């Protein structure tokens, strides 16, 4: 999306009869807060954490699971997108409930039904193995040990119960890094989901691949994407068994830069639904971003870099649109940014809201400042 300093923020548009009713969770990439807004754009709840919150999702018990910004004290991961220093769980009042500290944390996590947590981690691969990885732009100062992605299962006491090392199952000849990317890491996993059968759905950005992993064997049972998507984010399995993907399409076209949201059938590898902007380049996010299918078949889309969140129908009509009004200094550039890694929408009946006071009047001062109803 094009940007203007005079562009309005907050609620842009709503078609009440066609929106899925619920609350939207917003987290800035920079800053110390996550906010829950209603469909009028009014803040109904806010969590604050002094260590910073770069991404969060809401657990059914009302706790918030949050990624904390990196402290930048580990050279191997310094400056990489999505890097974090810790994962914290906050209760409804922003009190710390649980914390897992690891400077190699990045991007995504998933809470298991048994209380354990899956996390994405980086780990250095041997110089000998790193040298065999194909693709990427070779640059002066490339590390001898490239970083590979790990999925680790963490117990509530912080114990590591198991680790899956992606490079033990990837294909050197097939899983080639985009030629326009550097060679600090191989795959750059950026989303992780637990499927109903216990398998994992994972997005591997730098090799343009979304895959299903069987954690019992470690093997990939499905891999798809190369030639169809480019540098994607936020892969999710839908109730019909299809997979929804935010296709950033970075480095993916020689024409206008544009993104899409695609729904692919893993049984046929065919795209069965696709959202594009009109005109094409009115919808573009070169990094971050996500999309999720709602129970009424609408799709919530987060165009992350510009802080834009909007909801579209199955027929691709925009029925709700909001621009994040919360800006924080970008740790890399110093400029103010309202960018978001993802946004999530939760229905009115989501268990986290039971017994909670979500009256926007509790945040009337905040809503006056930021345009909430």
C-alpha cells in the first residue's frame, strides 16, 4: 500500500452486516504494548510489558503469549528479521506468568495442549555443511557457519524436551536459497502451526516453501511453493484441509510489485482461491504480514509494513479496514513505525473473553487520542 503522512489512521471502513463479529488483536513490531480493538476501532483492552512486545497471540485462558525484542547481544543473529530474546506469557493484567529466555528465538511459537510450547530457534550449522548449501548472494564477510532452523519443544520449567533440526531433512539440490538473499541463514522459518493430527505446518521463507512435517519421523510429508509463491508468511491449515498463505511475492515478479493471499489444496497442489489488490500494486507487503480465515468464510489480512488490517469476503469485497494508529520508534532506523508482524481476530465467544470487561470506556483517554469510537 502507498503511504502518506496525511493518510488517516484508525477505522477506515466497515460494513456491519458482512463483518465477522469479534475483537482484533494488534501488536506493533516495535513498542511495549498489545491492544484489543472492537469493530469500531475502539481499544477495549491493553497489555503492557516493559521489555517490549513485537508479536503476541491470545490464549484461550486470557493470557497473552508474547515475543520480546532482541537485546542484540549475540553477533550471529544480530539484525536478522524476527529475532527475539525471550517469549513471555502475561495474564490479563499484564503480570508475568511464564518466561523462556533464548537469544536464538525467532518469529513464531505454538502452545501445545499439554502446556508445553513449540518455538522456532536458529542454530549454527557446521562450516563444511554450510558450504554445500546452494543459492544466495555470496558476500564478503559471509559467516562460515550459516544458521539453520530448529523447532524445539519447551516444558513449563524451561527444559528442552525435543528438537527437530530442519537441515537434517532438507534437500541440498531442491531447497535452494533465493539468489537475491544473503547467506547468513538457510531457510528463515517464519510461521509454525500444529495441525489436528499432531503434524506441523511450517513456512520457510528463503526457499519459497510451505511444508508439513511429521514430528514422529522428522520427515516432510508435503512441500509446496517454489514457482508459485515467493518469500511467504503465515501458513495456516483451514477446516477444509487447504492451506492459506500470505504470499509476499518479494523477488517474485519483474513487473509491478504486489502481494497475494492464496488458498492451496495440498492434495492437488492447485490454488483454489486467491486475493489480489485492484489495482495489483495497491496491495503489497515485502516482508512480515499474515492472513487468517474466519468462521464466516471471510479472511482477515494484515498488510504488515503499513500497519493495515482489513477483512475481505469470499468474493473478495473489503468489508472492514483499519490502519494501526500506534507508532513507535524503529530500532533499526529511528523512524516512527506502525508496522505489525501479524494481527488476529477472535470471535465474541472466544473463551478468553468470558467474564472480562471489554467496555471501551475503560480506555476513553486512549481512544480520544487515537480515534477510537
